[in-house]
C-alpha cells in the first residue's frame, strides 16, 4: 500500500516538474522568437526598402561612353546597392511578354528608351534623399527622366515606423506575460510543498535554508526548459534562413549568441525571482492560513 502511494506521489511529482519545464520552454521559445524579430526588424525593413528601384531613362542620342561613365559613377556612389542597364530592346521584349503580343508590329518602331535601374541602400530610401539623388541625375544632359515611386517610399517609411513602435510595445507586454506565466507555474509547484515549508520553519530552519533547495530546483527546471526552447529556436532559425536566404539571418553570429545567452540567463533570473516570491509568501503565512 505504501509502495503504491509512493509511486503515485513520484508520478505526481514528475508530472509537476514536466508541467513546469514545458511551461518555461514554451514561454521562452515564444519570447526568443520575439527577440529574434526585434533584433532583425531593421534587417527585414532594409530588405523591403532595397527592393525599390530608381529608374534613369536615357536620351536616344546618349553616347555609349556617357552611359558607361554614368554606370561607373553610380557603382561608386555611397547610395548605390546595385545597378542594372536595360536596353530599349530588352525593355521591349519584356513589355511584349507582359501584354502577350509584340507591340512593335503594331507601332512599327520601338518607342522605349535605354534605362538604368538603380537599387538604393536602405539608409538612403527616404523621400528627401531620393529626390536629391534624382535631381542630381536629371542635371546630366543625356538623362531624359528619372522615375521612382515617391508615394510608395513615403508609405513604406511611415509603416516601418509604426510597425517598429508596435513591435516594441508587444515585446514589453509579452515579456511581462512571460514572467507572470512562469511565476504561476513555479508558484503552483511550490504550493504543493507549503506544508513542508512550514514544518521546516517550525523546527527552526532559517528562511534562507528553506528557500535554497526550492530555488536551486526551480533554476534547474528553468535551465532544462531554456535548453528545449533554444533547440526550438535554433531549428526555427535554420528553417527561416533556408526559406528566406536574402534576409541573412545567420550573417551576424554575435547577435544570435547574445540572444541565445540572454534567453538562457532570463530563464534562471525569472525562475529564481519567482521561486523567491513564492516561498516567501508561504513562509509569511500562519499555519491555519495554509489550508486556504
């Protein structure tokens, strides 16, 4: 009979530990993914900014040497990420594919112009700087027109600012929720030992002596949960990097190392703090209050 009761108690204890570890792992995993989003939010924003092209249309009488010189100047410019020369023939072929017929058969000539697509670095993609770049290019005699989507640039920058603000707010709220969830899981675990805590206190054990094994156990559970969470984060990070290689999520290992270490340290700090509060509460209760 006693053996069956001991087995039951052992199973219940293991189940309690498993629940705490699972709760900590899940919360830290989500918190880690949010941290990954925050750390890479600028990289993601820059990626979208750098997809916007500034198109330089060249006059028909533009000389090859002038075009080559412009390409070299653009390649050396601080604001340039990449350039692509599109001849009028290539433009006509692409346009014909889009509309499904050869428009030159109807017109009898090719009205399109040679052009250079300039993809800017993210730091230069704002309305004022793009306008300044366009005005400087228009000053050249062989440039017919400089075209870019100004409303899209303004809208993109405004939305990035709004999204960044909301990401920071959500990060703060979720961090608070994470602490509360882990605290609740550990508090329930300590609650089942409240009579043991009070018994130790009644026989003369100091508060520090009573708290020590609970804190150490919770920190070990927190470390196990953190390892599980970090394994999930690593798998998720690998998948995202394979799916979106252009984001270069693994390009900065130092940032990733700081994030992973931060999650691991956070698990120990939160579990220590939560266990300290939980044990302190039961240490301060009167014996008759333990039944409520």
